[in-house]
């Protein structure tokens, strides 16, 4: 049975930066009941508290953070890059440990966003990009989806199951 790395906030856990949650989402609850889910909140795993100040990456470029070219900053200008990198590393180790090839992570998060994020101005302006954890997992060959792409994630899971790999 294939495991799926899932953002803890999408499972209903109150780990968002503002102390909230984004779930639980029905399909994810089903996968959890099947024993497929490997839960992670990279920001909490990296040592950040809940609640915590909002953080953004200039241009939503998580790959540039991995390469040491950009920091992750809070709205007060505090550099939280190390916590984001630590959490991404923990997520990758969990994925490797459980043979994860699919992840469902929180859209637009500076850790987990896979399609777009916020531009770094804390104005709510969205730009194409990805978070630090999503970038690291993608580079490692994990297919990253968000909560608006659950049908696609389910198809990818069905393909893996059909391959028997």
C-alpha cells in the first residue's frame, strides 16, 4: 500500500501559522483510515510555534531558499529560513522512510505550496511558485499536489497501485 505525505492542517490539526486548520478533508480522512497518511507540518517540525507570525518568500521561490539565494521572512522581518529548511529536511526523510511518492500539501504555504504562493510583500498578492518543502520533495521525485488537486492526487495514486510499484 502506497503512503501519502499530507499536511497536518489538511487533516484538521490546528497547526497553521494562525493556530487554525484547513480540514479535515473527506478524501484525506479516508486515506488516513486506510493507513496511507504520513502527517507532517514542516514549519512545526522545523521548530516554529503555533501560532506563529506569517512568513513569505520573495516571489514564492522555495527553490531559491534551498539554494541559499533567498530567505524566508516573517512580516516583522525575522529570518526563519533555518526552521523552514529543517522542516523540509524532516519531510523528505519521512517521505524516504515510508517510500512516499505522492504528497498532498497546503496550497500557497511558504513551506507546502506547489503551484503558487505569496510574493513576499505580505499584501496577499499571489505569484507562481512553490514553498520550501514542496520544492525539496519535487526535486527528490515526489509528486506534490495541494488540496484543490485531490482528484489528480487520487489518479496518481491509482496509477502507482496499478503499476504495483
